[in-house]
């Protein structure tokens, strides 16, 4: 039975890389700047979207937390939906299914900024619109005690933006 | 020109089609399929000039689609446009007969450069 190598540290992107990612993906201007930490508690309802990235041994390598507005902006901008839908999402404090589906694509492709030739390959394993204990202990361990984290404020031209944090195991 | 875009994400198909138009393929007839099996059926019936295909899809993956196509003797130009990209996947794609594997996200310039190889 082959030995499973120890989990490696995942390098996290700098703000310039993240900005370029959104510019290329969304085809419009975008900016990323550092911001304060996003703190997540269980049962925060749908105010956050949590994306979980696993390695080839199904170990959590990184987690991405997006504020509700960030997820809505990403999901809307990806398909060039009218920005006028965003205030409704904020008022309802809930991400509509179509925007969640679109944002799943955004965080799926976001994995590309976590993968390097010298670190284990990560892929999107799950996305949670309702952060809670069902995410599993391993995810909460990364959320509570990451080895590294970067917190960003993302802005997308014509849409506004929100906070997005990437935490490494 | 007829181009077949195969991806299980409608959002990503929209983005690829948008990029096709920006790359100067606005006059092309664009067909869509949301998995490799439908892609294969569409390729057989519509004979596209170019296929742009995702890798991970239900029913039939992109690489399975390409291998099935080549096994039938179909040499239609084929490129992968995928969110997941490793050197092993690139090698597998080229060995199976793909002209390129372009990782998402890509800029409009990247897209033009890769399409110039096949169209």
C-alpha cells in the first residue's frame, strides 16, 4: 500500500494575482486589496459562501470564504447579469441558486491560483452556502487554525465587490 | 465556420462564446453541448470545424469524448478549455490528439493565440 505523503503547505496568492485572476475570468476591470480577517462562526446562515479545496488524498488543503455580496458579484459578473439584482440579494441576505451555481464556477477556477508545480494539486471538493458543522471537522480546523491566510477586498468594475479570504491548512 | 463548445457549466459556455466573438469569430455558427456524450453526438451530426471542450463533465468526460472521436477516424480540430490543468493532463490531451489545453481563467489574448493554432 503506497504511503500517503504528509500534507504540504499551500502558498497563497498575493493581491495582484487575485486581481489579474478576476480580470481574466470576468473580462472586466477588477482590483484586490488587503483587508481585515473574515471570522466565521457556525450557523451564520447564508451570509457567507465557503469553498473547500482538497488534495488527491481528499485532505483539505485550503478554504475560501466569500462574503455574500462577493459571491453575488462574482456570480452576476461571470454571466454579465445586470448589477441591479445585487441590492435585492443583500436585502434578502440569501444567494439565489443561479448566482450560487455561477459562483461555484468562479471558486472552481479560483483553484488555479493555489496550484503550483511544486505543491500538491488541489481541486474544488465542495461549496457550502450555509456554513455549519456539516462542513466537517477538518474544514473547521482550517478555518479556526490556518497555517496561513490572506484576506482581500475585491472590487469588480460595474458591480462593486466584497471580502474574500483564502486560508491554508 | 462551425464551432462546438462543450462544457457542463452554462456560465462557462457563455464565457467561451464571448471570448470567441472577441477573438474575431463573431460570424461563426456556435453549437453547444453540456457533456461529452452529447458533444460526440453533435460532432457526428453537425461536423463542426473546431471543438472547444471542458475536461471534467458528467456522462462522458472531455478526454473520453476526444478519444471516442479519434477512434472513429474524426480528425476535427479539438482544444481543451479547462479549470483544472496539470502537466500530466496536458500530455494526455496532446497524446489523445488535442491541439492544445488552455487553462481557465484565460485572457482574450491567450484565447486568440491558442485559436490561431487551429483556426
